[in-house]
C-alpha cells in the first residue's frame, strides 16, 4: 500500500461564472454565488473541477495537487495565494495559510489541503 490523500474531505459547490472556466483554474468569489478566475496575488477560494454553461463545480475543501510558481512551498503550513490563474505562490502578504502535504520540485507541483 502507498500513501494517498486523494478524496480526503473533498467539498464542492456550484457557482455561476461570467464565462466558462477551464478545469484546474484557481478562482475567487466575485459576487453573490459567482466566481471568477484568480489573478496574481488573489486569495484562492477554490479550484474549478468542471464548468459548463457558465456553471462551475468548484472544489473548496480537501486535498488537491496544484502547480506553483516562484519559491517552492515547504511541507507544512504555508501562506499561499494565486501566482496566476492556474498556479499557487508563496506570499506572506496576500496569501492564506494552507497545509502543504507534499512538494514535487521537478514537476513544480504541491499537494495542498484547501
């Protein structure tokens, strides 16, 4: 058996969007029941799992593997924000504290509890 965090405490909600958003996009709240893609330095609300007809299924809890930009996060508690619409960034000014469970420096990805 190997270590796996997939499926732990996953939570998803459906939100409206101004346009369809690609799966894997980091999103922020943009209005009542509405999300939009993150820009650099935005606080991350969740990650789009699927989107169709301007309705996005957004994962807001549980384990997810995401790309990162800049300095690699470390395993443990990190302050993270969006580095782009699809990658996290370590940022103590704009970020929110999240637990990072694993880091793959070669692939520039990290496993995070949202």
